């Protein structure tokens, strides 16, 4: 068969990794795909820059439009990131009838509905396995491997930097700032660390996973985002003492009246496999009604790991080049005309358990007051720890774990507790999930 | 589009589960597949028997040949197990130009080469995701999700019964026989428990995984099989003391001169994620040159979990019914004319680390004699424990962990140690893998 010609946009970390993997494993890839795959052209911002890959057999250009307009190119690989130029180039490539493979989570989460609609019009494919959890084939697992299931929920550690920071806070007793500085030094953190530590990156990925899991349109703007900047060493230690670990999770859950879509720090029981996913590693736990709980684990970032997903997408696209579009796997797993309009639930309607930490005046009756408020709101308590006051202080830290309740209800209970004279300052809340049903 | 008609062979656990899942999730599956999937006919041995599924809309027969010969059926789902009648029926279905989905690991591991050759001749598909690790989409991950990688090795807990027994021996301090009896009582163990505890079942699955990972023909007869019947409570406790867990692993590894293909109990460091996969759960750890280590975890058996994989295969087959066969994913991941003739290495050439347990006479110089023998064979030692003699006994248990060496070399060293006057009885050996590179 005729070789397939690729045009690559961007030769940074992922672009360079993709060139390397395609070259190093060319024989293995051709044995699988049944035809040669070659990089015809690549665009990079500054051709003078040193690269991690050998580009001697590639036609290089500084003009990415030359690649998307090149009539000899079958598949455009978009690896420049961001959602402005990338969006323009992807739409133009689709207009030109080219298939697109992208690793761009922001682009898909924010503009995916528009992009997929255009791809369907043009009868071409947009593949985006590398956009979520790096090399882990989680899109494929959800979209094809679990296609017999009604997906009930999924929960993922999908930001490696955040997981690296939280792992260090637990294993080494370091504080948040120290670990963030270290992540930046090691090159893990995004240019703008807010994307990692404020939950934006995880929200992009969760938006994509939820769409594929439930057959709903991409709705990034409705995803609740909370980062890990407020997690302190004390929280990590108290959680540990209670048998839990704090992980930054993206959670999507099907409820009767809608979908929960939320990114936030979460206490999870230490015996769960996903509680033991450490450092920069990613993992996604998926609960299907037939399969039960399944977990997918691997590197969520890095040149070669991300390239692994990009190349898998390229092979997939190569295989279906000649397939009647209506027989292809739909972009969002479900047929475009069969997407559900189940709404994303507001955060007030989310149901979860909680870890609460507050500072109480050290005198009898304080616990009675707080537990009474929780009881009045129908919230039952799983555990309470009351610590000793530090020398010279009149405040004692009180930590409570609650059973499941609705967030709006908990908001009211917390407001009532904060208004008690015996409680100083605000009540810290971290959500808690058992992830076992 | 026209609905797709299925014919099911076997309405036992997996057959019944498949009928249930197809019916319960019909709406969700059609939203994904883009067309209706219906069960036209099903064959069962005894139509009078009570079933876990509703068969009121299915044409039932006791003659499985009627199903494979039924001209209205597009896809035959083989769920009767075994490799005699199943083989005959699958070959006949292929001869009749029907696609086949099967959960039959023995059939694929032993007769897969013949079956795939016939399927290719006829231009039809044989899908077998459910044959390995139940509902975990591991075939899809290896065959498609990691297609950009050179797979270096994989290691899997792929027999749930064995894992249930080993987990109980560790968590509850029970012995092998007690746990086996319990597994049988709970319905986990196969009719012939030897398939589980002697490693046959795991070897079937490993044979399939290795073929797909490395692009080699199925070679079940060359797979080394060792079960868990020789593992004692002492071994479990000593392993724990040294920071290891004993798991029954199937390991396939690419070496320069061939492929290691082996099923045996294995000590693995307790901090590895896979060491924490307990009870009947399965997990497969796959190391690719680009993606690094990835892990896939889920239920390895059960009606609904296995049905999840069967239905995913059905949806896949439905999608490519109209695809030119040469553009389909090849049965063994690699194009049939591009399989490698890399041999399976004999066990003597396998390279691994070891746990050795022996009974020594309690007198000075014994350790010196044994460690000298290991040193003479170029085997270095990672750890030694020498226990106290039980009251009234003159024997002391000695446990050693070695670094990696070649099995043939270790065989010689063990023979020499066993010939020492100070060593009583035979030396127990359990292989040890770090699974970290």
C-alpha cells in the first residue's frame, strides 16, 4: 500500500518525541499498520533551535499554514498547544480534508464540539488520545474497550505535577511551596503553574473523559475547578492518621438528574489502588455497570509517553482512511446525533462525604455544638479527632469525617458552624470519596 | 442501518451475562454503535435448565450447528468453552463467512494460528478480548493503544482464583488447601482446579498476550508453567519480612535472542502497584519503550465483567463489517505476513532473581559453604535471613534473595548446595522480579 504522509505542527517536547518514536519504531509500527508512515513536513517556530529529534529527512518550515495546506499531506499532527493558533490550523486542516491527530487538551475541551462538527462535515477524523493522561490509552478504553457498559462514574489523577506535589508533601513532609518549586525545577510544571495547581489542566482532561463516558457534549465551562494550593501539611497528616490519602482527582459521575463534573483535592482510603499512584504518574478509575471497577495507570506526560499516544492515534487513523465515516468510532464515543442533554449539576447538588477541619476554643460543649449543627442538617459523622492545644494556645484543632451529603447542605452547616462563638476562623473542607461502588 | 444479527453458542455464566448486558444496555450500545444489535438465535446444551438471563425473544436450539449454519446470522458468539466442539463450531462459522467473537482462551492459545489463518482466508474477523483478563480491555490496549511502542515485557496477574488463594494466605494466614477449598465453595475455581493452581489457565492467557505484544505466533506448548501448589505459609511470611509479596505472574519478555514466556509464583516488591492487586482481581503491567510502565486493572472473571469484553468485541466487529480486511486491526496486532520468528527461550536461558529457602544444620560454616557455591556460579546475594531453630530441632531455615542470574546457572548452584552435607532436603526456589525497568 502507498505510504501515509504526515505533517507535524510543533517540534517541542511532544513533537520531538513523536519524531523520535516514529523513527525508532518504524519497523514495529509498519509491521502493525501494514503500510509505511512517513513525516513529509514539519513546522516549528524557530528553525535555528536545537531539537531532541533528528529532522534531516523532514521538510522543515516556519510557516504552519504551509503544512495544513500541503496537498501531499494526509494527516496533520497538531502539537503546538494553546487554543488560538492551534484552533485556526486544525480547522483549516479539516477544511482541506485532512485528518488530524492532536495532543491538545485545552483545544478539545474548549473547542471540541465545533471541531468535531466540522470534521464530521468533511468526513475526516480528529484523534486526541494524547490529550488525556499522556501515554495511557484511556480514551480508547472508554470509547471502545468499555462500549458495552453504562459508565457510572470515573475518577482520575490526571495532573502529574499536582500528584508529584501531593506525594512529596506526604512522603517527605515538605510544604506546598517547596514541592511546587521542586516541580518547576524538574520541568514538570506548566509554564503557568496555575494550570496545574488550580485545576485547569485537570478540568480540561476531565471534560473530555466525561463527554466520552456519558455521551454528552464537551462542557468545560461547567466543570467545577478547585486546586491544591490550600492543602497544608496538617491536612496530609490528619488524613493519614484517619487512613486516607489526599489526591487531586477529577470526578465525573452519572446521577439521575444530571452529571457531576468536578476537580478538587479528595481524601481517598489508603488501601485503594489509586491512592497508591504516586509522583508524576497518572491513573483513571472507571466504574462500568457490567465491568465493575477498572483502573488504567501510566505516565501522564513526557516526550516519549505522550508520543506513544500520538503514534497510536496515527496508526488508528491510517487504518480507517478508507472506511465509510459512519462506521468509524464516533469522536465522542456516541453517535453525534445521539448525544444526551443530561445537564451538568451545579456544585450545590453534588453528593460527597467530607473532611472538615476547624479551630475550636478549648472548653466543654464545643463538640456538642458542632455535631448538633451537623445532625440538624442530616449529616452523620464517621470520625472525630480532637487534638491537644499547642502550648500557649487556647485553640484545639478538631477534624471530622462525615458521611455523604449534598454540597448545598454542607455549605449551610459550615456557615452555621462558623457562626459559633467557640469556632475561630473558617472551617476547612476537603471532599472525601470511598470510590468503592 | 440494518440491525446486526448475533447467534450465541452457550448460555452459561458468560453467555447469560452477555444476553443480560446486551439487553440492559441496548440503548447505550446503540447510541455508540450507530445500529441495533440483536440476538437472533442461541444454542444451549439443555433448554430445560434455568438461566440467569431472559431468553423470551431469542430463538433457542439445542443444536449449535443450527446457529453457525443460520444464513441470517452475521456474527457468532462462541461462549461454550473447551477446545473440541468449540473449535469445530468456530471453524464452521468462519467457513460460512461469519465473524466470530469468543471468550475462549484455551481455543485461541492452542488453535489460534489455525483459526486466524482461516479467518483471513475468508475475510472475516475473530475477536477475543474476553479470553484474557475478563473485562479489562487489555487486548485492545496492547494491540491498538500501544501500537507505537516496542513492547519490552509484560507481567500479569491473570488468574483470579490463584490470586484469591495467595491473598488469603497473606491476609488471613490460611494455608493453600484451606484457601483452595474456599475458592471452590465461592465458585471461583474452574471445574478442574489444576487449570487455576497449576498455571494452565494463566499460560493460555499469557500465550495470547505475548503473541500480540511481540508479533509472534501463538506457542502455548512452549510456555513454562508452574502453579502455586508449592507455596507455603512460611514462604509468604518470609517474603513479607523481606518487603515482598508472592503473586502468581505470567511474564513475557523480549530478550535479544528470544522471548521469555513463563508462568510461576513470583516475589515482587510490596510497593509496586501490582503487588497490591488482591483477591480475584486481575492486572497486567506492560512496559513499552515509549510509554514506559502502564498497568490495566479490573475483574478477570464473572458473568457481567466478561460480557463487557464480549460486547465491546461485538461493537468493534459491527463497526468494521464493511471495512476492507487489509485495513482492519490484525488478529495478532501485527500483519499476518510480518510475524517474527524470534524463538521462545528455554527456561534454562531465562534471567531472573531468586528467593531460596533451605534447611541447614545449625553449626558454623554452613552459610560460608552455601554463599561460596553461589559466588562460584557468579550469583550475588541481595539478602540473607537465618532463623532460629525450632525447639528440639537441629535445623535452621535459611532464606536468601539473589540478584539476577540465568536459570541454568541457578539450577547448577542449587544442585551443588543440595549436595552439601549441612543442607537437609531440597532447596526451595521462587523467582523474584523487581518489575521496574
